[in-house]
């Protein structure tokens, strides 16, 4: 087997293991040793990978060892892709699945809003501090080159330029109170700086954590209109799909594109030096000063312990006030995914940008952190269903005058004439109606108790009152709904606007005279109408 691995697999290692973070290379080594023990214990002659059988692979497929068998399957798939004539047809069929055992893993939970906000804030501060330190250090280096000519200055410039001084020269600098490490890190990124950049990026885009760690220097593609593509290699994507892109905002260091551009600028001198010697690390983004080993300017080896130390140094506290210690890079992506899921309103087809809807539902939507949002969505759907069967409160001009004099009763509650004055006079207007009680909404409420429902929810709210004064806005919204028929399918239009259209055309407008409706329609063309801008613009 060793001969076949050297012949068929060794040439693939630089590509197959490039940036591999999960699972690690040691897991691959372990599973190949396991396979070697399995085939050596068989009562048959093993002459290489061409004699590999499905039973040998199944013997390595142990319960609760999914990552182990995944390493073997991924490696064999890569070998089969490069040498399709090598493996037996039965083995090729076995490679179509990974494990025979059902997986019962629990999806990771996203970080809470408290923890994610602290991590983002601390990482942003560390990025800004790294930028200021390096710009200041480079300015000092220019001054030393311009003004200095004595031997301490010459030694300092050698350190700044990434040279590791012999011990004799280091001893000469001690009486001058020069910290060699601080000086060496003054013009380049250091390991904890790279961790801060990656954490800040991880909380702003949906890329897998291991892909952020292995970004290349040419990862920015197609900048346009304040956005840019970040290209990355997803090692977990199997052998078919390797290169992916994510469209992100591009601007200052508060945007993913701006963070990558700043990292490119700060690591530029190290990249130029490595490129001049054709060093393979020059192709990567995260380069800087490394305290031990040669060369001193090279790519950072960012492992779990490095990120844990960096995260603990931020002084982040959990929701209960205890110190935050359990850092997990994968949970950064979970946090961004959860926020996007809420922003998309739980619509999987819009949310599953780099997954199938089934995978997005299993790994990102079915988490405990979103259980409350799911419960609220169900409650809102029930309220909307009940609201669609509700009779709206519509007051004709005569009924409006009578309500101001004698009051009215609504949903078991009696409103006096003085209580109706704010709603009927316009001071409690919403876009489409007037509100009887803005601070006790039967729909969705904000943290301060105010109504936070969308503007069209008023059509299905028992607190809403519709009068002649609001007819122009209602007709303007109706026209916008009608225009949407031309750009949406029948099913999509019905799902999005069917209830609103029925409420207006079948219940609200018939309660007013043709003269009132015609007068209101003539006012729709006026430049100032109390409706949302996207509706006013058509």
C-alpha cells in the first residue's frame, strides 16, 4: 500500500491538503494506518489499491467515527478522480456514500447576541490597533533609514526588515533597552492580529471558518457598486466543487471587503519578500512576523489554540456574566446564518444561498437559538389567519361623526368620543389607517411595547380604523398591488398580496360611495401621500 500511496496519492497532497483544517491531516494519517492494519489482517494477498475491496472500507467505518471514514472516502475519491482506472468498480460505488451508520449529531448553536456583539467589537478594536501600530512602525522605519547611521540603528533596521539576528548582536542591543520582538512586530501583522481579522470577517460573512483561514492574496474579485466577491476554497465540498465565491460589501474596515484590503496592505512587505524567493506562502493572505522558525516573515499557522487564546484575551463575558472561554470558529458562521435567517423571514429558498434547502433547514434553521423566532412566526401566522376572517372597522363620514358624539364598541371594549379624537383626527395615523391603541398591538410588538408589524398588517388588525381620509393611501397601495401581477407568478402574487387585495376590494372600498372613491383616486397622483416610498414611486 505504501508504494501505491507514494505513486498515486503523494502527487495530490499539495492540492488535496491545501488549507485543510477540519478534519486535520493527522486524521487522514490515522485512517490510512487503520486501513493498512485491516488489509494486513485479511486472509488474502493485498497487492495495492487495485485489490482494495468494499469490505476493507466498511471495516474502517466504525460507529460514531464519521470524521474518520470521511477522511478515507475523500482521499479515495481524489485518487479515483486522478486515476479512474485504478479502483475496482465495486469500490467506486462504495465511494458514493460516506458512512453506513446514521448520524445523530446535534447542530452547533450560534453565539448569543451579547457574545457576538462583544466579539465583533473587540475584534474590530484589535484590527484598528494593528493598523495604527503598523502604520506608526513603518513611519518610524522611514525615519531611522533617513536619520540613523550608527550600529544600533543598523541592527534595528535589520530586525524591522525581518532578519533574525545572531545572539551576539542581540546581546549588543540589551543595554539600549530595545525589545527585539516589539520591534520586529512593529511593521507587520502578528498571529493575534490575523485572528482578529478572521473573527471580524467571520461575523460579517457566511464563509466557513476554515476557508477564512486559508484565503489567498487574490481572493477579491469583481469589485462594483460597493460590493466585491471573495473567492475561497471549500475543502469540505468534495472533489467536484472546490472554488466558491461570496458577494459582500466593500468599503471601510467595517465591511468584509475593506477588512481584506487592509490585511493585504499590512501583509504586503512579507508577501513581496516571499514572492521574490518563489516561496509558496506568498500566495496566501495571512502573512506576517512569526517569532520562531525560518523565514521570520511567513504564513501564520492558525490553529484552534491560537484562536482560543486570542478570544480569551478580549475579555468577553457570557450572558450570565461569566468569562467566555469556549471559542468555536464554526459558531461564527452559525451566528451570521441565524441573523440572515431572521432577516429573510425564515424563507429557506432565499436563505439557502450555498446549501440545499434541506441542508440549510437541518444545520442552520433547526437550532435552539431560533426556536423563539419559529414560535413567533407560528403565532403571527395564526393571528394573520384569524385577522383575515375579522370584520374590519370601517367608518363612513356619517358613522365617523356619530362615533365622535356617542363613542363606539370594538372587540368587547368601549371607546368614548374623546378617546376616538386622536385616531379620527389624524394624530394616530398609520400608512393605511388610524390606530386605536398603538401600544397594545394584537400582532407583533417591539421591546418597548410599540407595534412593530409591517404597514400592510393594519388591514388585518382589530385596532385599525379605516375612514374616508385614508382612501387615497389605500387606493395607492391597491394600484401597487395590481402592478405586481405583471412581475410575479399567480401563486407568488396570491401568497404575497391576495389577502390584502381581498380586504381592500371586497370589504373596505364597498363601504364608501362612488363619489368618495373617485375623489380619493384623483388624489393618488399627488406628490405627497403618506405611503412608503417604494409604493409612492410605483
